[in-house]
């Protein structure tokens, strides 16, 4: 679906922009621990944005495109919750924000399971 491809492209743009921001603007402002947390957010953001692009390409190949679309929305939600909470935690230092991160991880898992079901 073009929606997934557009969403994936936008998420990749954002991941690259945030990665560059972290590498250049935050390098000397965050502690080593907070920088690792930020980088983990970037790593998962990029991986799952690529997943959105993959789902967009797969959706034109299989009949279960509604499941693929749902999987994409779960990956997108995972990016927002998982990576977003890590970005917020690393920039604010508020450790309680880490409680949101597992919800994003579950969204990632659901998205990948839905993809598996759709292609089966």
C-alpha cells in the first residue's frame, strides 16, 4: 500500500534526522548512558521504518493486505512508543518514561506476528 510506503519513508527520514541530531548536537550534552539509550531508540526506529517499507512492498504481492496494513500500524505505533520514549528519556533524564518502552516493544512483536500470519 502506498500508505505504508509513505509512512516508512517519513519514518526513515525522521530516523536519519534524529540520528544526525544525536551524533552532532547531543554528543557532548548527554552522558554516555543517556547517549546509549538515545542510540537504541535510533536503532529500533530505523529497523522498524525499514519494516514499514517492506510491508508496503509485500502488500501489493499478497491477498491479506488488510493484515499487512494492520501490521504496519503496529510497527508505526511501536516506533512512537518504543523509540519515542527512549528519546524522551534520554533528553529529559526522567527514568519513569522507560515504563512506556515495553509497550512499544509489544507493538513491534504484534506487528511482526501479523506479518507472519498474513504471508502464511
